[in-house]
C-alpha cells in the first residue's frame, strides 16, 4: 500500500503529465487552425494525422488496465547546437 507521500508525489506527477499532454494537444489545434487559414491542405492533413496518432497513444497508455501509469523516464541530456 502506498503511503501518503508516495500518493502525493504520484498525484503531482499525474498533474504534470496531464498539463504536458494538454499543451501538446493545444499546439496541434493551433497549428491546424493556422494551416487551415493558410489553405495549406497537405500540411493540414499531416497535422491532423499526427494529432490523431498522438491522442490514440495517450488514451492507449491511460486506459491500460483501466489505470493511468506514470512513466519514470530519465530526462534527456541537453544538446548544444550550433546555428549555421
């Protein structure tokens, strides 16, 4: 059984995950809106497909065993890029 501290940490992690997923989804929505206004059909279609695939993965992950699992992924290393 989880103690109170673990439960609080998991809730905080879940809140961060939800905020992150929402931000990504909102970005897809804004990109679709912009591409639609510019009448760029091919990029609009590709964005729609990407948004749909992203949503399917999020729901597949969230619905696994009717629970939301919190991934404990290591943070990616920062890359230093030189602009050319």
